[in-house]
């Protein structure tokens, strides 16, 4: 079989796919987001809750201890028992104690 004869259908099908691809993309982008997509951006995923809470708490604890030692300020917060806030509390305590040792 001639090579040019079998290349024509391949080229034609590729051109059709490329020509109709924007139509499929417009339909997908016009669709309303599902409930999962809307809620995913508002709360951290379960796997990273503790880690993100720890990181945020560490940073805040570090900053508060640095500020307290330099300006003699105090701030206290109460936490609930979910993963993020436990991580935040642990990170806050760890960051606070490390910064206190460094700056005081």
C-alpha cells in the first residue's frame, strides 16, 4: 500500500480533533463546579491538616515569641480538638519555645 494513502486519514482525523477541541473545552469550562471543587479550596485536605496546622502555628508562635521578647506583649488563643488546630497548637508551642530560647 502506498504510504501517502494511509497518511491522509491520519492527518484528516488529527485536523478534526484539533478543530473540535475548543468546543469541548468551552463546554467543560461553562459547566458549574461540583460541590467537591467548591469545598476543596476552603479547607485543607485531611492528609495535610495536621502538617499545615503545625506549620502555620509554628510561624505564628515564632513571631509572637519574637514580638513578646522584643516588645513585652502577650497573646493567647483557644483551640478545638480537630487535626488542624491540634497541629496549630503543637506548632505554635514549638515555634514559640524555639524563638524564646533564641531571642530572650
